[in-house]
C-alpha cells in the first residue's frame, strides 16, 4: 500500500508581513502546522535567531532569502544560512552556474559545521508576480515565461540543485522533465474565491499538487484571515484530495 504525504506536510505557511509577537501567536493557533517560510521581511525584523526559535517549536523552516550575487558572496551567504538549521533555502537561478555550484557546496559545509543534515537548495526561476506582458515590457525579454522557467530549471538541475521554485502553471511541465526527488515548490496558490493580491500566475492547492508540486506556499490568505485556523484547515482539506 502506497503511503501518502499528510496534507500539513505539503503546505508551507509564509510568515512575511507579521511582527515577531504575531508570528508566535499565530503558530500557537495552528497546532497542525509543520512548515513555515521565513522571508526577507521577517528575517530583517527578527534576525537569524528566528529560525532556531521556530525550530524549537517543532517547526521546519524554509528560509526564503533568494540569494543572487557573485559566486564568492553566494558561497558565504549560503554557508551561514545553512548554519541556522533551515531545511529549504532559496537562491536565484539567474545567478548562474558558478554561483549555484558555490552555493550548493557551501550549504553542505555550513550544515555540517552545526551537525545538521544538508538543507535543500531551491532555485527561483521566474517570480509569480510577473505576467507575460510585464515580463516583456519592463525587462524587454521577448521570450515566453514558460520557456525561461524551463531554461533556468535545467541549469539548476544540471549543477545538482535540489529543486526549483516556480509558479503552479509551470509545474506540470517541470515535473515531467525532473521526477522526484527533485522538489518543485509553488507559491501563487489560492482557493478560487481568495484575493490574488500581487500574484499573477495562480492555481488551487489541489491543482498544484496534482500537477506535480512537492509543496505549496501560502501566506496572506491564512495569516491575514479573520480565522487563520479555519482557513489553514480549508487549504489542508483541499490538499487532501491528492
């Protein structure tokens, strides 16, 4: 009999936009929560210690820093990020082959120094806030977003990065190209009556998992809900369909 991954292991709750006291108050309300995302906002407010604080509460941490720099800086940044105990860490695929190689080596060294298992690096492809129109007009990149995503994911896969961040609209194609254990983590997830906020390329939770996503990332629809636990349960129930 095949084992299925519990719904709450597939959902990563993005904590950005919250103050430190709000973070801890929220996680106390969600006893079934397993994964949280610490992004730039919360990291700058709370500092690196927020990762260990959350881990001490039994949570697994996705450190979403989206590092994008020259190889030597990527190496140092990823080394220190891995020392926090985060299990997922993001880098931008457009940083290029050398930076990605340095980042991958560095997270292994950083985690080892603290006695942690190496985290999985996730290469960000194209942010879900980009529409095709803005992508072409603002960046003057006359290439379909899906094509750019495939190119960047191929680069990440070839250098040994453990997965990618992409929109749910690209995940099916990428899953066909890169089977598990290559992770595909998808923001841009909404129950269909939700406000899409600044997300442009979106899908439902169950739709993303059915398409091949490993995990989904959800923030404001839960963190800003009048009843966060009820909304968390709604997302988990939708995920339970697959």
